C-alpha cells in the first residue's frame, strides 16, 4: 500500500522533468534556465525544423524522381501541385485541430467519424431539408463544436481518458450519420428548387484564379493561418502548452485546466465538421462512411510534424508540413505507378523516422 | 553527440531519398504525343485503370482480366491505381493519371456522385473514358460496360423454375446489402424469372449483406424456422457458401440445392464451389475487363469513333457440366 502511494507521488515529478524539458524546446514561455548554448542550440534548431527538413528532402526527391514528359517535370506541373494541396486539405484541416488535442497530451479518435457525420449532415440539410448554405454550414459547425465539447467535458469531469471517450464518440458519430441518411450516401445535385443544393455550395469543388487554385486548399490555408496565429500569440495557447507540459503544475499556477481542455476538444470537433463540409462539397456527396481511418492519417501528420504525443511540444506549422509531406510522398509514388501497398509501407516508415527523431531529441 | 545526432539527421534525409528511389523503378511514360488521340497501330498508349477497391475479389479479378487482355495488345501499357473504397482517394488517382497524360482512362467508380466531376474533367480534356460495372452520372464518358443484375436475377429464377423445380417447390432467398442496387435488381429479376411457374414460392428471405458469415447465420435461423426448403437462392456466391455451411452443420445439405451469383474464377469463388459440388449452379457476373481492352483498342488502335455508349454483358450459367472447363479457360 505504502509503496503504491509512493509511486503515485513520484509520477508527476518524473513527468515534470521530462516533458518540461521537451516543452522548453518549442515554447519560449515557461522555459527555465535560459537559451541552450552553442552546439545544443544548433541541434535544437535542427530538431525544431525536422518536419521542414523532411518536407524539403521529399520535395527535392519528388522532383528528382518525378516522371518527365518532353522534358517537363510532371510533379511540378501547377495542376499537379494544386491537386496535391487539395488532396491534403481535408486531412490538413482535421490535423490542425488534432494538433491542439495532442499538445495537451490528449488524443481524439472521433475526428474521422465527426467528419463523416458533418458530410452526411451537410448533404441531408441541403438536399432533403432544403436549408440554405449559411444555415447548413452554421448548423453543421455547431454540431461539430458541441460534439467535441461534450467529449472534452465528459473526459475532464468524469476523469475518463480521452482515448476511451473519443473511441465511444467515434461509434456514436458514425451511428448518428448512418441514422441521418438511412445508411446511404446522399448525392448532392445543384440547382434551384426542391431537393437541390444552391449553386453556391459547388464553389467547394471549383478552382479559382485561372481555374488553378482549388477552393478547399484556400480554406486549408486560412485555417492554417488562424491556427498558427492562435498558437503563437494567445494566452490560450500558453495554457495549452502548460497543460501538455505538466498538467498539475499548470493547475497549481492558475491555468483553468478543465475549461481549456473542453475548448481544445471543441476546436477539434469544429474543424472536423468544417472538413466534413469541404469533403461533401468537393465530392458532391455526403456519405456516412466518409472519413473512415482519417483520424489515423491526421495523427500521422501531427506526429511527422514533430508534435510530441506526450504533449507540451509541437507546432501547427509542423503539422502542415507533415500533411504536405505525406501528400507529396503519395503523389510522387502514384505518378510513378508504385503499388498502393508500397505507399502504405512508405507512410509507415516516414512515421517511424519522425518519431525516432523525437525520441533522439528528448535524449540529447 | 553531434555525430550521433548528425547521423540521424542524415538518416532522415537518406530515408526520404530511399523512399523516393523505390518510386523510380517504374516506367515513367510512353512518350505518345497526342492526348487521347488515335495514332493507329504504330502508336504507343498509356492506359490508366482506376479501381474502386481491389480488396473485393470481384475487382481483383477485373484488374487481372484487364492485365491479361492488355498483354495481348503490344501497343498498350496499363497502369493501375486502387482507391481502397475511398472516393477522395479515387479522385486523386484519376487526377494523377491525368498528370501522367494517359491516353485513355478505364474507371470502375466507387460511387457515382463523387466521381462524376473528375471523370467528366478527363473526358472534356479529350481523354476517352471507359466506365466499368458502376456508372457515373451524366453523359461525359465514352462507353459504359457492365453486367445487368436484373437479367442475371431473372436467369437464376428461370433456372430454378425450369430445371431445379419444374414441379414447384419452396425457395429461401439470401439478399445482399439492403438498398444497394445490385441486391434490389437481383431480387426483382429472380421474381420475374420464377413468375412462369406457379408452384414456386419464396418462403423465407434473409439479409446476408453479401458476406459469407452473415449468410451462414441468417440461414441457420431460416433452417430452424422452415422444414421444407428445396432451393437456396443467394445474391452472391459467398452467401450461398455460408448457407451451405449452415445446412451442413444441421445435416440438411443433401436435401437442398444452392445457387449463387458472381462465379469468380478464383479458388474461393463460385465456379470452384460448383466443381466441388457445394453449389448446384452459379451465374457469371462479368467483369468487363476483356471488353474494356477491346473497346480501348477500337478507340486507340483502330481509330473508331462510333463505339457503343453502353455495352451490357450477358451472364453465363455455370453448372457441374461446364464448371471445370470454364475455370480452366478463365484462369489460363
């Protein structure tokens, strides 16, 4: 009995040391003991930029190994670059929300299912219920926000691990999506009149600026910009890093831990819902099976981007780099007609490399 | 410290390069100049085949049919992509094909609505498009090739009415996923097929969702509730096999006839099951792979401009008489 109690007492202290250290590398806020000097500092920079080094390497390799037609590098074709960014937009938007969750040391397994629920709901409201665009978007975003917030609230108020709560959330969101649509995908057709979606919603599958820039990519960029701003400039972000670094210390120093946690899960739900709206618009369909497994792709992007699963350390910029890295990798493999199974394999290897780098970073 | 970490940084770099290097093994293109244009028998043509989900045996067979047929046309090189049942992935697959400047697109869409836009983009860029098995919306494709589930269901019904139960009898039906078009059409067609024989009655309907295990558990229950079943009609072979397993464990397999649909020429498929005596009959649901390559050759090599917009393929009845022969022919 005594020993057990001792262990419990010890744990936070150990966590304080290790994650406090990790936090110091990426956030300037509560870092103790000043800037690392010389060699260390150089290494820190390298590690902080690991996702960019990786992105750069993959980008250069993509150019090198891209098939060519009449001397033109197919990978660099503006349409191809636009395709890559569009293809990562949905995962990217989800992954930005996931970054906040993982920064507090949490996890959200429900994001793919919430995305599916939002995609289904968007189509159902536009087509079956004849809501306008603004009402649809408003209702769906609210559903995502509330769904996330409720998960965060259950997790914090009942002290249940986020892993379990969001695993349950995944099932519930999928079930709701299937109920909403009767298990079927709802095709979105455009026009004026009953059971048709307003033409404006088709903007999501169009390309602007000489027909080159996909609208989902613009939404991704906008969300990314807001995410970067929030994580660099706000008190909320400092609270997020503090909780991830050491929850107990954060609580003792007056951080409203429960409120911040609920807010973080609400953000993840909100962004998943936004991704679902984009997904529905871009594919002209809301399907309850949309987004199966996307939570894992989002986590992969976050981890490759250098965010620690232990919390307290990481950036939105890294996550964006991670998502783009995966997108470019898949694109150049596909352009070379590499088997889809090998694409899975390479994604796995890249994740291992990224996490290996993190582990080294903690030890130096 | 520096050397160790330096090594790891290098490791990341090399890792990335190795990954990309593994990508460069493939042929990068055929160098034909005109997109989708016919340059006759002297040209070389790159064909992109976008598959919805190779994990389904039927689609795996479709891909290998295309591969086999294309091997007979020296001007063709076919590259394959698998969307793993993800509409978004399939859109990207087609976009990547367009980036590679394919001369012709073959696509078996995962679902119609999400793939319609990208297919019509390809078509409007001048790439001929052959759509297999499942349709897209609208008219922006060159040719659709597929089976007719209603006709197949009808053929199954007629086989039961004329050959298995000419004097009438009781049928149990195992249906595919409710709401899916093939399940609906295979059910409706069957009813039309047996309509000519008043003695035949469908006394039990179960939903097996296309799956062997659900076919088994559904038929377990049907056997419990019904003493006098003569024929089991399953909407696909795996469910028929599941029903056979259920009947076998109830020691009633010998009293029943089992028929299925699909007749895939693979070891776990329906033709083998007929050869082994578990199923009495199965009906071929054609993949259209051979016909797709034939059509592609019409368009690209023979410069035909009048390929039919819709090619509906006939089914074939497989019984113990022709099963071994068909299996051998299809597997080469």
